C-alpha cells in the first residue's frame, strides 16, 4: 500500500530538517512512499536543506498551505495520502507502518494519531500543547480537541464510540454536528475518497465535517503520536485570527459550538480559580512543569480573541471613513 506525504513549506529552515530526517528514518521501504514538498517560494535556507532528501519539490505559487495541499492531492500517486507539516516530527520508527496498517480494514476511511507527543528537549509551549491535546486551551474547554487531553482524559468530548482494536481505536462519531478538527499533523486518508471532496479549496476541518456527514464516519485513532513543534504560541494564534478576519481562510463549520458555549468558557476562564485548579489537576495526572503555562495560555487566548477582532473593526472603520 503506497503512501504520498504532502508537506507544505514556506521559510521553515528552523524545523524542516528535523521533520524530513524523521520521515526518512522510518522502518518502512523507501520505494513505498513519496514526499511531495510544496514550497511557497522560501527565501531562507529551507530549499538548501530540502535538497539533501529524496523529495519531489513542487513550486506553490499561491504560497499558502491550503493551496499546497490541493496541488499535492492532485499530484499524489499513493493509495493513501498523509498530511505532515514542516513543524511535525515523528519519533516512532514504525509510525508509517502502524498508521497504514489500519487501512487493511476496508471500513476505515481515514486515520489520525491518538496523541501529540513531546521530547524532554522541546520548549514548554510545545510540551503544553501535547498535554492538552491541541494548540488551543479554549478548544480543550469547549471539548473540541482532537488528540488525547490529560485535562479532559479523552481525545475529544464530541460524542463518539471507540472500539479497541489493540493498536488503534475504530471510531465513529455519534453527533454529526459535533466533528473535531481533524485533517492535519499526521493525518492519513484514502486518496480516492479525499479526491471526491477536495476541488477548489482545502479547509481541513470543513473537509472532515463533509466526509463524516456524507457517510465516511468510520475512522481510526491510532495509538501513536506526533510532535507538533510549534513554540510560537501566541503569534500563531494571532496570525490565524487575522487570516480569518481577512477572509483568507473562510471556515464554514463551527464544530457545533454556539455562542452560549463560548460565553460559558470565557466566564470559566475569567473567574481565574478554575483555571488554576485545572493546572494542578493536569500536573498530578501527567506531571510536567509545562502545565504551569496553562493560566498564561488561557488568559492570553481570551485577550487576543477579544482584542484582535475589536482592533480589526476599528482600523477597518477608520480606513473606510
């Protein structure tokens, strides 16, 4: 079963070497997978580093990762497509084998890792994100995380059914309006299925929502992890919010989260004491000093979600006048 790994890049000199090294260190036949590296015109040392590895380098004229993934899907030769980002690191050498093995079950449409993992050397923000099951504590409180959270003791709070198959869970969602944001950072899917849903845009959460609601509601959560080496915590959140405000990314699906849910979460954090209690609870469940970043992450997230849209509206108003 051949695999195509789609890997978008743009000025990723700090992370791309470790990412590619981890892919090509896999105990898996090199002729059974290809790596399509879609580069958006990197100006740093990214391309110099990339040329050390047997990847297929493709120019991505639109630069953004959404277009890169569409190009990769159209060019893929593998029966299975895998999405790995330039800031991902695979720490288990049998990772590809374990992820592909689940597709022997014909019912399974796609596969995701159960965990985000981390190394001792990783920065505190990287370790923290692995502990809460994603890069957003607000999502963890709203129950829409998509990897194992030691805070919630689940991989998601969206209603679902897991059947333990030993090395993976065979899973289906029970509420089709509550679909967690899967589709990136070590996500694998059957090529034929994905091509039915991807045409002119690629927003991974929308794609998975459409897949599940069109009958592909059987997938695997594989008991392996992947490192999301993304230490720039708040700058990445700000960039994400600005891209959405500028309509660069138009997300249709809101994970079934209503205004009441958002307000309830905001108030929970604003009270302060519950967040401090959760910090200690997380620490005792999975001891790590990274838990003490939790209050900073929560209060910082709350601030930027309020401040950035307000600033955007004020600036837009002045420009229009």
